[in-house]
C-alpha cells in the first residue's frame, strides 16, 4: 500500500525559545526567511505524500493561517509586479492537503501521534518531527518510503552521533541489513553512554505501519506522564520487525537555538542574494574584526 499520509506533531510549547514562543509557534520560527514546518511539508510533498495531519494545540492557529491563501497579500504582490515572490506565496497552500487535530494535553510524542489515528486509518503513514531538518539531494522520507516498500516493515531514520549525545536521544541496537540499512533488534530511550547499544541515534523521520497505534494505545505513561513513541516502536520492532535507515545529507536540530542559527547560516550560504554579505560577516567575526 502506498504511503499517502504524514503526521506532523507541532503542539509543543517551544520553551527553549521563550519569550518569542509566547506568541509564535516554534514551528513557525524562521530558517532565514522560511519556517521549519514549511520545509517539512515541502519534503513530504516532494516524496509523493498528499495529505498532512498537523497536530497542534490551543493558541497555534497561526500554523493553519500560514498554509492558507492570502488574497490581500497576493493582490498586493501582483500590483507591485513582484511575480517571483507571488508565485512562491501561491505555491504554499498547494503543496499538500493539510488537516488539523488538537492535542488537548501535552502527554508526549506518542500521544500526539495517536491523536491522528482516525484520519490515518488502516494504512501506512509517515511521521515528521519539525525540529529535525535534513538537506539532501533526494527527500529523506522518499528514500525511506522506497525502503518500506521493499522490506514491508516500519523504517526509522538514524544518524551516527557522538557517544556523549546518546543520553538525550533514542538509540537503536542495529543488525546490518544492507547499504545504510539495519534491522532493529531493540530501541532504547535516552540511555547512559556506557549502556547504549550503538551510537545510531533516532532522527525525526519515520515510515510506520498502522499497528503502531495499537502499541501506543497499550502504552503506559512514563514517570512524567508522557506516552513515548520509542516504546511503541520498540514493541513493533519486536513483534513485526523494523528497520533503520542511516540517511545521507546534512541534519540540523532546529529545536534548539544553536541549531536554528546553524540552519539559517546554511540556508544563507546557498542564497546568491545574501551569501556574499554573510560570508564576509562570518570571516570578520572569526578574525575578530568589527562587522561592516
């Protein structure tokens, strides 16, 4: 069965970015001039996903406004002759069909995914965490869908991380199964470095069978009352089998301020209109000269 739908949990408070996230949802914070959630929807659309289920919370209505048509803005751009910018704005609502569900309480990532069950139905689906942005020649989720179609089991994105970082991530116990591919023996959430089965950390891209919803429903909240997606995925891996895909490309964790800044710098260096001035500023900064 084709992967046609994706779930994007976007309901978090964004406490690492306070005070701006008092009024602006974290997923709308700009990577230079484009929010992270835009890149997520774009990646999904490029991979052939046609329907996005966005999980939001109260006060995050700005996310839905971002993906709607804006006739006044479009008319203003048209009158000014800003054709290229107009085309970019008109393309945003057309990337995919987006539906919204509300997570009424912050009960964890697993709970957020489970709120989309009725819309996803009994078919495979993708999950994107908008904190994780990946730049590569081919959409990462598209490569994962190809793996899913080949192996017939859930696929989770991973990357190699320094050992000192594994205590803040979900980590897999891998068995090599091909180029960039591993069978998952088990998954461990935030292990101590000395207890981690590998240094392959889970990154926010998943292609999942609908059976994960059953495991989420059976899951018990942890010590802080949250339902963990990793626990459900570990159960699926043990019962059905699951694979990990070590993706190529550049990854940025834009869920922390330093990662957002790095991603913005990366995007800026690809843009002909801003790259020269940013490059000069970075050179001056590195050499301790005052900015010009």
